[in-house]
C-alpha cells in the first residue's frame, strides 16, 4: 500500500514531461513551418516589387535602378551577365518562384533565374537574375533567406517556459492530491504495528469519507484485538486457580520425586501464564506520556536482579515518553540478558536529540541473520536458550510490540567482545499535527 502513493507523483511527472516534449517538438515544427512560409512570402514580395519597379524605371529611361532599389535587405545591380547562370530553379526555391509569379503574374514570360548564396557564417541569401528588355540583367540579392530560426527560437523558449510552469503547477497539485494517500499508507503501517491513530475529518468530501471509514475500521480492529487479548488474559487468569489446586495436591503425594515433578510443572505453567498475560496486555495497553527520569527508570527496572546488572549513565536523561511500556520493555531485555548472558550492563546514551538505552551481555549472542526471528513469540535458539534456563520466548516480543505500539524502536547489534546488544529508543508522543490535513 505504501508503493502506490510514492510512485504516483513521479509517474505523473513523467507523463507531464512526455506531453511537454511532444508539445515542444510539435510547436517547433509548427512555428518553423509558419516561419519558413513567412520568409518565402516576404522574399517573394520583395523580389516581385523589385522586378516590377525595375521594369517601370527602365520603360521611363531611368536606368539607375541599383542606387534607387538597394536597401538594407536588398542589394541590386545591373550587369551584362546574370549572377545565376542556370534557369533551373532549386527545389527549395520553387515555392518562392511560384509566390513571385502569384504576386506579379506579368513576370511569367520573363527569364527569371533563382539561386542560393551561402556565406561564411552559414547564412543563406536569395539571389536571382531577370533579363531586361535591353538585354542587360538585373541581379539582386535578398538577405536573410534562412534567418527564420530566431523567430522559432523565441517561440521555442516561450513554449519551454510555459511547459515548465505547467509541469511545476501539476507537480504541486499532484503532491497535494497524493498527501492523503501517503498519510493513509504511513498510518496503515503504524496501525499494523499496533499503534492507535486518529484521522482528522477535514478536507474534500472524498478525503473526509476515507478518513471516517479509516477511523471506523481502526476502531473495529482495535476492539477485536482488545477483546481477544482480554479473553485470553481472563482464561490465563482463571487457569491459575486449578493450577493452585494442583500445587496443593502435590503436597499430598508421598513420593518426593513425583511431588517435585508436579510442583515444578505447576510453577512453570504459572510462570508461562504470567508471561503470556504480559504479552497479551501489550496488544491493548493504554498509557499517557509523562516526564521521565531515565536513570531512575533504569534503576527501578534493574532492581529485581541485584548486582547482576551494572548501570552506566554519564549524563542525566530526562524526556517525555510513556513510562510503563518503556519500563516493561527494559525489564524484559534485562531479564533476557541475565538469563542467557549471566548478567547485564545497562547504559543510557545520547542518540541524536534524545536518548537511548542499551542493554548488553556477554553471553553466546544471537547471529545477525536471526535478529528478526527473535521478535516472534515463543522463538528459541537451541544453543543459546536451552530448557535448563527460565523464559518462554515472550520477553523480547513483548518489548518489541510495546515499542511498535507507542512509536519507539528496538534494535539488536553484536556486542563488542561478544554477546548481544539490544538498544531501546524510547517512544516520543505524537505532535499536534493532524494526520489528514485537507
């Protein structure tokens, strides 16, 4: 569920980019075609006017056409030879010749030669020659035949800027549109870990419907899990009564060996039920955040084990967290270290802007590839957790569930010099920001 919202915006941006590129290419081709046609018409009109005016000047005996008609864009001269010697018109100039004749149909019976002149700067000029009535040739050069790209370039720049603006607006819109989905995915993961979250019913109608439905679903799931956990807790509590009677009955058994077996099994079952009740309670425990002195909390959690637990705290650690879940989780880790490592060293260490609590032992340790398995209830490692020691494989899972439920973390590392290092990152209470902001 987390993948869709995180991929939605990049996929949408990719679609926008593709559309932008298609639009850019189409715009460039469109503007280039328009600009090319405009240049052709402009040069054709310029040349047609030149030829008509030249004819009129010649008919009136005014042969100084070159000085009269030469401008910044049009160079004109008279000569006995044409500068374009062939009457074969290049394919690119056929539309220009047709446009000249369209402008001045009277030139259709005149010898009109057209060509292209390329300069060192790779700019093309339209050149041509037309024979006058006296046998001379009117040669002309119309500058900038291929200079239409600046117009296309300006149009392209404008298209790119508009496309980027549209892309940015679309990305911001999609980001805002996908925010509820991202929050929903994050919240689903948290709820799957046992956390309790409340969505603010706010925003568009569809978002409000989703938030209400999610809150209702979460309430139903929470009630179901809580009811099951409480039912198992009640059963485990009720089982203590017949187990107590079994313990009393064992005192009436004359055979000491049988009596020891019955009493030991009864005590072990009571301890198992107590451990199971603690694990089930972690599924629905409710707690309010409060100011906690970590040194005092560590000393309280380590007290039942006496001198088997060493405490190292260089600085005082004060933070706002959930006291009871943190203390239960810490006690479970200390119990694990004492039972399977012979003792524990508990250290309060700075972690970023907060604190963490590390519980270390010198026992056989747990291979790194099995760290994720010890979070499962009743999991045992034969070499490290033999049946001759207490424990039922519920201490670490209970600590893990409590950290998940209240927003903390439990990590495992290999301890320097051997053994296991378990690190508790105390849960921080959530901020005032609503999960669903419209």
